[in-house]
């Protein structure tokens, strides 16, 4: 989150996000964002684990959500945004490496709290998508 304040709802829990905060949400976590202030600004990163160069999806178990202001995570996400903006040679590989580091840090920060197994089949996600589209 860059500026302003946002209320995030993750699995029915309300979290207030302020500048410098980083909110990780697993894709299966029901979530929404509501700006509290009119000048809210944030980056949104979306990463599919199966696109990474490593087996991070087999070795890292992620929480449903995590709110942090960890400097290591922030530095890596800032670097991802900069690499994506400039697009120098090899930026895709570097972004993959930086996002792998982010996921490892998130795993460490969650420290075993609320770590359900990842759904690699996508079957539940397809059911949820169908329900949302039906709406």
C-alpha cells in the first residue's frame, strides 16, 4: 500500500491496511478491498505458482492471508514493480526470482499459522468462478 487507507476483508476478517503495509492473499481466500480514504494507492501483484522457475509450489505452504510491513518483502516487491516498468534484458527471470523470494519470506513470516494445503487441481477454483459468473 502506497498511500491512503484501505479496509481489506479476508475470509470475513477485517484488516486495515496503511502505507507501507503489504497484504498477501491466497487466491482461494474470499476477499475484497474498500478504500477508507479517497487518496488510496496500492500495487496489486498476481502470481501463479506453476509459472515459477523453481518448485516453490511444492516446497512453500502459504497462509490464506498475511498482513505485514516486512522490509525484505517490500524491497522485493518494489524491485518487481521497477523491473516490470523498465523491462531490461532478462527482467522476466529476475521478476520470477524476486517473487520466489517474496513467497519464501511470506512462508517464514506466517510461521505455521493457518497453512492449508494448496489446491493444485483448480477444481474448487473453477466451481467458485462459475458461482461468481452466475451472479
